[in-house]
């Protein structure tokens, strides 16, 4: 890009120099009509068998002041070049000859040259500030003419942006001083730089998305592995307990002992109930992803449903649980899917008991508010840290509890509650303080 810009500057300088020469030729032609002499310069070229071209210059001077129009002819041989460079050297020789003839009569006007050069820069749309120019004699190492204003101070370290020789011997040149080309190059490369930056941003985003996807997949695989291991344990435990109780009844003649028989049968029933609930949740998770999944809505007397759930959890747990239940109004009727609403509330009550220590206090409140059914379940348990609250509704997610392993689970309960709440057109919310307990609220539109 820098070399290309330099070539454009050179082209502008060539055009400006040629125009300045033509301008002085016109002036000289007007003056020659008033003078008694005429000067003509002609350049011819001959080519040999090898393709080399030799230029010859003829300088003809006619003095009309004498009666016989005295004519002086001077011939000189110029440099020999190859045919491929004919055009370039031909133009250069013509320019050199014109300078030799015209500069003696009318010197170069450096200010006019600057003006022509500035116009050419404008035509080429080169927005580089041009300071000044000067004509420099390389043999004597001195400035012949300059357009630099007197008040402009040129440092010794300043170097011309462009050096343009206008003779074959490179004895004389124009030195052009301009602002650094970096700004112009950057402006010209603006489109390329913007496109490159845009591509880099896209590639960066794609790379970030790829890494994020890979990490999410890795996390999902780990969660699935944990779920499989945990689920295997959860399935084997009730099966093993029920098998042991049944085996004792069959092989150790426990049927005659009414108390032990009842005890073992209750164990079998509890374990099978636990196994049934586990399978039901897994099936529910599978069904909710199907397009054919639909809710069976019906009118539910909500206070009756909650009392049934409370009695079930009192029988299931070996803790002393204090329940508090309020409904506004007392005869509130909820229109929802009975099975899934029951499972949602049962999950929240079960979590409230499991994570509330030895003496759980579970507060249940149901009310109709702003066109929504609001189900609130509050406990006095461990609470959930703020940085974990955004993840607890994710599938398979379980809050780490360090070395505490006495709380069983498989990371599906709250995901199920969230999914079913959304299927009902509602949502679930949480407020929790570590060490003080949690409050879960389900909101379901009454007219959904």
C-alpha cells in the first residue's frame, strides 16, 4: 500500500511537471515572436537487430538578426536502452530536453508547480497535506528554489516524502515535503481493516460459542453420568429393601408373627411407593418433551388436596414436622391438572422437609391474586446461596453440600416443577437466605 501510494504521488508529480512545462512553453512562444531567434529541439531513435534503441538529439538555433538567417545545428547521442523501456525513456528524454531549452529562458516557478501538484492530489483523492517543494541540485548539494514559507522551520531530521528527478543524469530533482503517509494509508485501508476486524469478531464469537458449546456438552455429560450413577443407586435401594423384606416373609416364617409381618409389608409398600414416584417423575420428564403431551385440567378443591399431601408427608418422614396451611378464600377452586399440580407441590414440600434439619417448619399459603393462583411453600432449612439460585431449576443439577451425603436426590424435582409450571402457563420463583430457609412461589394464570 505504501509503494502504491508513492507511485500515485510520482504520477501526480509527472503530470504537474508536464503542465508547468507546457505553461512556460506557451510563455516562451509568445516571447519568441518578439525576438529575432528561434530554437528547435528534435529527438529521434534508431533500433538495432538486438532490439536496443539509440536516441539522438538535434538542437537547431536560427538567428534572424543576420541576413542569411544564420543556423546553428548541434547533434548529440543520448543513452541507448532496450525496446521494452522505449516509452518511459522517450518521455524522460523529451522532458529533459525541454527543461534544458526552457529553463535557460524561463526558470521553473516552484509555487506554480506546487499549485498544479496540489490539484492533481485532489483529483486522485489523496488527502495528504502538502507542506512545500524545492528544486535541489544534487551535484552541488544546495537548494536552487523553494516554496517553503519563511516562517516555516524545517528540522534537519526532516526528510522529503518524494524525490523526483527530472533529468537523465539525476543532477536536478524536485523534493516534496508532505505529512507522513501513514494516516492516508490507514484511511485507504479503512474498508479492509473494518472488514478484517469484522471477520476477527465473527471468528472470535464463533470460537467462543464453540468453546461454550463444548463446555456445556462436557457439563451435560458429567451431569448425565452423575444422574445415571445416582439413579442406579436410587433404583437399587428400594428394590433391595423390598426384596429383603419379602425374602424374610417367605423364608423365615414371619407370617405367623402379626406385628413383624405388618412391619415388613409396610416396608415393602414404602419402598414400592418410593420406586413408583421415581419412575413417575422420569416418565413425566420424558413425556413433557413430546409434542403430544397435554394437561388434563379439572376443578380442584385446593385445601383438600394440600391436606392430603400434608398427611402423606407426615407418614413418609421420620421427622417431627410442623405444618401451617392457609388458603384465601378457604373454598378456593383451582383449575389445573390434578396429577401434575399434586406432584409439583409434593416435590416442594418434600424438599422443605429434607433440607430443614430435625424440626422442620413448613408454611403453605395459597391465594388468588391479580388473576393468578399463587402457591407459596416456605421452610426454615439450610437456604440456597445466591450464586446457586439461578441453577437449581436446571435438569440434573444438585447443590453441592461438601462431605454431607445424607440427603438423597437426582436433580429432577425442581426441574420438573419449573417445567410443569410453564406448561400451565405460569412460572416458579425463589427467595432464599443461607441458614434461614427458602420460599418457593408458583404462579399459574387463573384463566389460562
